[in-house]
C-alpha cells in the first residue's frame, strides 16, 4: 500500500503491538482504534476491557465514550465500576494498559490534567480518569500520540500518571512492581525505553520519515537506537479494516435525535 | 419506603441548598431529568459528587448551582472538555468553584466505602501521581500485616444520591441492567435516595434474579420519567445520543449560547419533554 496517512500508520503500528493472548485496558481515542484493528485482524481473541466495566468487548463501531451501549452489548460480561478497578485492574489481571496523552515527557510520564499551574491553570484538561492506577497496575503500558513539540515536552506541567519518573529505577523506588511504559507509538516512529535510563529511544521510523522530522516534532533532544528499523507499511487488510471501522463509526456518531 | 412522586415533588422534598449530592450513572443512565429539575428549582450551594462530571454537571455548574465539585474526569466523554466547568475554574464564571480531584478508582472506592459504613477507602493507588500533591484528602496508611504503604481517602457520604433506572416494581424496588456503574454504591452511601425510572411494572417475577439492585426500603422517592437519562442512554430502551454530546461542545463554548439553550431546553419545559427527546433513539 502506498497511500496512507501518518495517523493511519500510527494506529496500525499500535495495533501490531497487541497479541491474541493480551488482556488490554483500553483508553478512548487512538488506543481504542488500535485495539479494535488488532481484534479485527491478527488478534481475534484479544480481551479488550473498558473502564465502564465491560470485559471482553467486541464493538462493531468505535465507542464515542468508554461507556457506550455497544460495549456492553458485545461484552462477555459487564461488572460494576468498583469491581472493575478493585478486582480486575488493581487485582493485577490486566497485561497491557493502552493510554493516550496531552503532554508526555521522555520517561513516559503523562499529563492530561492541566496546562500551567494546577491552582490557576492556563487550560484545564479533563484529568486522569482511570489513568493514575492503570499506569501502575497493568503489567505494562503502551502509549500512543501524535508528535508535536507542545505535546512531547521536556517537562510536563502535571504528573497525571507515572511512567518512569526521573528514569532509571524510579518505579521500584516507589514500590511499583509493574513494568510501566514499554512502547510509544507516534505518527512518525516507534520508541522504546532505554533498558538502563528508561528514556524513550527511537527504534523504528515509519516509511518516508526522517530523523530531522522526528526531532522537529519533539520538545526534547531525541535519542536514536544504534539500529533504527523502518516500520513495515500498512497492508491492505490492516488499512481496509481501519478505514471501514472509522467509516462505520463516523456514520454511527452522526446519527441521533435532533 | 419509596414514595411514588412527581419529579418536581421528589426533588423539592429531598434536595436542599447546601447539600452534598451525587447524580451518578457511568455514561449510561445519567439522571439528566432530575438535574434539570434541580436547575429549575434554583437549588444553591451544592457540593456535587460524580466520577465524570459530564454534560449534567457542566449544566449545573454553568447555571451557578455548585460551590464545590468532587470528581475524577472533567471531560465530555469522547468529545473533549467541559467548557462551562472550565469557565468556572479558569474565570470564576458564573461563580468560582472549589474542586477536589481524584482518580476513577479512588472515587469508585470512596462510594463503596461509604456504602460499607467505613470512614475511608484503602487501596494500592496514586503511586507517583501528582494528585497527591494537590488534594489534601489523599493520604496513606501502612498495612498492619505487611508494612506496605497504601493510599487512603475519605469515604463518600452524600446527603442525597439521584440515579436513573430501567424499572421500578409497584413497591418501589429498582432494577438496573447493562453498564451498572457505581449507582448501587452511590445510593447505599447516601442518606436519601431518589430514583427516576423509565417505567413501573407490577413485579420483577420471572426476570433474571440478579437484576434488582435496590430494595424499596433503601429508596426515598421514585419518579417515573421516560427518557429521563437523555442524552445519556437506557440500555434496552434507547441509545446514547452521541450527536447531542458532539453538539454540546458548540453550545457550551459560548456563555450566551449556553444561557439561551438552557432557557429554551430546561427552564421553560418540564420532565415530560424527555420522552420526546428519545423517540428517534428507541
């Protein structure tokens, strides 16, 4: 396939990171699209969980909210929200948490709370929702976002959810036993944390993307791995599945009472 | 014991100025009709509890009913920001509000602890999270058995909780199915409970034995309001009005447009309007 957008590449690259055996806690937006493309292509048995309590859900269209009826109707089971967080998330039953971010730093710390000072914010963002505990309770964390200097920043304004903190063994020092962010999928590249410092390092560039582009759209000095691969471009099945899903979704969300 | 009342009377008898109140429903079954009644009655100085303030609190905050909001996700789910709530936080319009912010997990467990009659909820949370620095209600305790440090927050004990449900029996027992959210916990944590329902049926005989979430003797008032969750939804009755959530982003972006919309769609109408609003979504 030669004709695809950077956002489509991002979603498809993210979907490839998921496997059939994963139990995945799905954030809304880009993570939700990626998880459902995985389910509709190479990982039909993946367990998708949304924080509304729906376990093993298989929506025909992408939900607008984490609690759309479609999620419950297609789920294996639906549990209460306290049970969702207590037994399933904090009980350690979820292998991958998939999050988006408004602001992200090089150690995978995420801000979705405020731009500026917390007490007198320049912009009040929605906040964490389930993310603070998703970030520490899931086996590992995947993050996906579109690159821009204002979203990939040297210093985030608020620690909504903890990634690798200041890097190194910061998670262990806080008594966190899960792996934290292990993969960042952007519209330009794949990033993985350095094994020692935990700083995100570019391990693959999407087709046609240059190192300079990655740097121009990132607010910190980018580190590249010794060997940087090229992400395989989307195949017909992946791209067709994503586009069909998005077309169904757009049509479904436009309809409603007047 | 549940009294069957009009929505007007159910709100007037049970919701008072200065109350701590929860209107719960996790995306599903959000009690919008009850909130609109509170707005029409001009109730003041409320402390609003809700995991996701959603459109329902955006409207109440925008109309000046709230002095404080305790919440965990101030977004219009799937759409973006809550613009009236932002205006209150960023510009004190129409009045300043105090905010107490938690994670979803913490909010859910604070309701659960309240329903359990406990003073606090304890859980493995908030590790490395910035909310600990800005919310003095987030503290920690040491497990007496393992020595592990755990997060502790006060339980939620609302004066009153409003929920919307599919059905009540003639006695006032309440049934919910679909995404069940945190309503059972929010109701059992509260001193008073008001439930709006789609319909009343003679009894729940023959239905699935786990569907009844609240016996009539846990409820103060039941009001029948078909469509009462719109633009949220009622599983088995009507779908979520996603187009209305998208539209809200525009309406709420402008103070004047918001005021005009509330005048026409809330202040000048009554709860019977909700049945019409869901006609096309059934």
